[in-house]
C-alpha cells in the first residue's frame, strides 16, 4: 500500500476537504432542483449561497494575495445563510404543527420541548431541516481547508 510522506498529509487533507465541499454543493443543488426550490425571493437564498460557495471554492487554490481571506469570508457568509435556512425551516415546521392531522387537536397541549423536537426532526411540517445544514457543512469544510497549507513542509 502506498503511503504518502507525512509532509504531504496536509495537502491531501486540504484537497479532500475542497472535494467534499464541491460534492456537498452539488448535492445541495440537486436537492434544491428536485424540490423546485425557486418560488419567491426567500427560496433563492440557497441558490445564491451556492454561487458564493462556488466562488469561494475557486479562490482557495489561488493561495496568494487576499484570495484565501476572501474565500474565508465567503464561506462564513454561506455558513450564515445555512444557519438562517435551518432556523427558518424549523420555524415553518413548528408553525405547521397545528395543521398536521395527527396533532391538530393536541398540538397546543403537547410539551413545548416535544413540539420543537417534532419541528426539528420534520415529524411535522414540510421543510427539511437537514438540507440547509448540508450547505453549512460544505461551507465549514471549505473554511477548514483554508487553514491547511498547499505545499508539503520540508
């Protein structure tokens, strides 16, 4: 089995993180497209976040000037958009609880923590909370990749 020298490990990890970021971005785009997630301005936010993430991915290999700093800022913006998406999806699900046929008559009597758990896990409501989370995970992976060197140390 071929084992790279220890000095090459950060480079391999960095490239792997960038690749995982790209895969996560593509998976998110696929999910958004299959859900036809483009009705209204708010549903365009994750599409814009994907464009910003793609720009950040393109900047990371540049490794000169302020490119890495800009990539980090862009990744943080995507992370913020992701957090907004997770919270928004949870709130949509929570507000849908009273409309769910299984809970319509008992929703207000359920313990508050249980209602929030149902909303977070999408046991009530239409909005997947994991989908915007994957976008955030991708941004975090890219952010981590910017802290690894692109050349093996000697």
